[in-house]
C-alpha cells in the first residue's frame, strides 16, 4: 500500500478531537460482550480492598444480580464456595450444591441474563486440587466423571453455558457426551482451553477458598512459556465439542489470544483474572494511576488482541464507564 509522505499525510488529523478519534476507533468495548464473575457461599464475606471479589449468600446474590441487570450487564459467571468439602468434591455436583441453589434462585427472576457456571472441583475438594487425588497425584480419568456430573447438574439447575476450567485431558468430550445423554444438547461449552499455571490467581483463590493444600497445579495447568501447546489444547477442545475457547489469564497472554483468534473461527474468550484486577486497584489506591483509565486500556488491549468476550471483575463498573 502506497503511503504519501509528510506533509501530505498527517495521521494526527483524526486524533485532534474526541469525536474525531471516536469516528475511526478500531476496537470498541461493548457491555454485552463482558461477563461478571460472582462468588456465592452460604455466608457473605465483604472484600473491602477488592469489592468485586466479595462472596454473596443467596439473598445477596439475587440483590447483586438485580443491580447488575438493571445497569445493563448481560452475563454472570458463578463460582461456588461450599460450607463443606470432601475428597470427592460432592458439593460440586449434588442437587442442592451452592451453585445449583444459586441457579434456581436466579433463573426465574432474571430470564434476560446469561448464566455461565465454572465447572471445576477445586472449590469443593478438601485438598484444593481440580480433580480426584490418587496416591498423591491428580488422577485425570477418574476426575472426568465428576466433572461431567457437575456440568449436567448445572444445566439441570438452569445454567445457559458450562465452562470447564480444570484442565483435565478429555474433559470437554466427557462433558459433551454427558450433556447430550441428559437432554442438554443445546447447552454450549465454553472451555478454559489454555489455562496457565499463573501467579495472577492469588486473590481468586482467597475469594473462592480454593488454594491447594499440597503441591501446586503445574502438573495440569499450562507452562507460561508455551504458546504452541496452547493451540494444541484449543484444537483438542474444539475437536471434542467445545463451542467457545478461553485463554486465562488475559493480559500476560495477549499473544496467545491473538494466536487463538487467528487459528480458530469459533468464539474466543479471555479471563481478565483477579491478579490483573488487583494490581490496578492497588496502584490506584496508592495514587499511582487512574483505575478507570487503566482498566479501560487493559480491556481494550484484550479485545484488540482478539477476544470476542471477556470475563472481568470490572464488568460491574463498565455501565458507568462506557
């Protein structure tokens, strides 16, 4: 493409005023592409430093959902924090589990909301790992049945989308088969296809009470150094029946989001995780930067990289910011 030289070509012409900049803006943030994560538990827990990471009891969750829906938020992702945990993650898949109760409380009241659920076992296991532990190791294949049961129980309770985040091999196929067998062939799977073993999950693990009691999750979550492996993970999930794929975290992995966007035609999601949110909040509280400006810049970068939808703790602020 031939480009005229200065002074004929002056790229500042469309930067001169806000209306001019808006007219040619390439990436736009739209509220209906954002998902608000919410934590539900038997007892509420306020988080003054990170307000978006508070825990809600059922009544508080309904009130929060009402406020979010009224402001224009269109999608929620639910994470459960049960009263009791065990080695089989019973609370993840039992009929009266905390997420199942939350779905039944929300579904009839808010038909307009898209309700997504995180499908994992780490919040519900006594050891805090994302699968069944056998002889000190997370057993991949024995975990698949429980993950599938969890996804089916969420769909039965009213989930619109199930989102497996465990990183067990074959879990998308197991969940797809189980959903289809139970009459939920129309329920989409949003797979956490490239979930990295990241240092940016700390605040989430406190909010969800899901830190592992021994070892770490590097044996099943991805090595932060790898991108080709991420594309293999995405391809396998697509082959197994994923309807959308997710990259987590977002900001340190913008290159992975871009690579996935270029490689696959299905929707690509990104999770703007707790550590990313917490860093900006802490810097803003110290007076080092403007939270709104930094948050919008971050979310624009994630969208510009190729994310079609974004899970973010700033979603609750976007109605007043956009």
